[in-house]
C-alpha cells in the first residue's frame, strides 16, 4: 500500500477547497489525516457512522455523499476498503472534490511497484558473448 | 416631525428584522444531503425532512470537530 500520508499531501497540494481530510479503513482505523490523532479518530468514527446510516436511506450501495450545512460541506467517499471524510467551506465544487478524494483513495490503496530484479552476474568461467557483424563472414 | 422620525426608525428596524429572517430561512433551506449510489443514481434529501435532519446534524457535529 502506498503511503496514505503521501497521497494526502498530494491531495492538499492540488485542492484549495478542502480544509481537512481523514483517510480511514472500513473498520474505522485512521490511515492518514490532516488532524491531530485524537480528533482524527473522532471524525473517522463519526463519519463512518454517518456513512452507514445514510447508506440505509437508499436502495443500493452508497459510494459517496455530500452533506451541505450552513457551516460548510462534509464529503464522505468510499473506494474499496478505504474511506475519506473531508470538510470544505460553503458552496464547494462538489464534482471536483469527489474526483480528488477518489483519486487520493486510489493512490493510497495502490500497491508499490515491484523492485527491479538485480541483473545476474556473469559466471566466472563463462565465455563473453561476441556479436558478429554482417561483414565478418565475407572476404 | 416626531411621528415621521418614529416611522423611519420603525421602518429601519423592520427592514433589519426582515433581512435577518430571510437570511436565516435561506440558510436553513440550503441544508441537504446528497447520496450517490453505485448504480449511478443520486438521492437528494432536504435538510428539513425528518430523515435528513439527523444526518445533517451529525454532519454539522463532524465539521465542528474537524475545525476545533
């Protein structure tokens, strides 16, 4: 798994509308956050409960939500086993926030690229390979 | 003269009250919760509806906790 903190740092760099973000697992465990630990845990637990309760209000599987309040908006997005809860000010560009949060979650869940295998060293007694040029057989 | 002044003060106070009430009403009516589902459907529930009121209140608490 890619470092959630790296994904979060990139998100905060590209999005000027997001104030705070908490990335957490489906079990409620905080993966990365812009908040201090205790508050991140509190926000993750509450956002998880809100997402589950909101999911019961519809017929299908809930993927993301936006709660618009007089104090600003709260976004909760799920991507696989990871969730993100983000706060913004009033009247944010919801489509852009959802896109950025989903991209961040995907990045956080990415498996690191496998390290390139070291090239095998030539054996001590092995003959070095020679290449023949086209002209070498002629004349 | 006194009655004109009283009328002007009353008008000013009334206007301020009206603006305050309008702003408060506008703020309340904007509250809602938008739910997006895996099949692409969207359900928007007005904050005044009983089912959304609790969710919006919960969201407000989370926003407050995040901004402390």
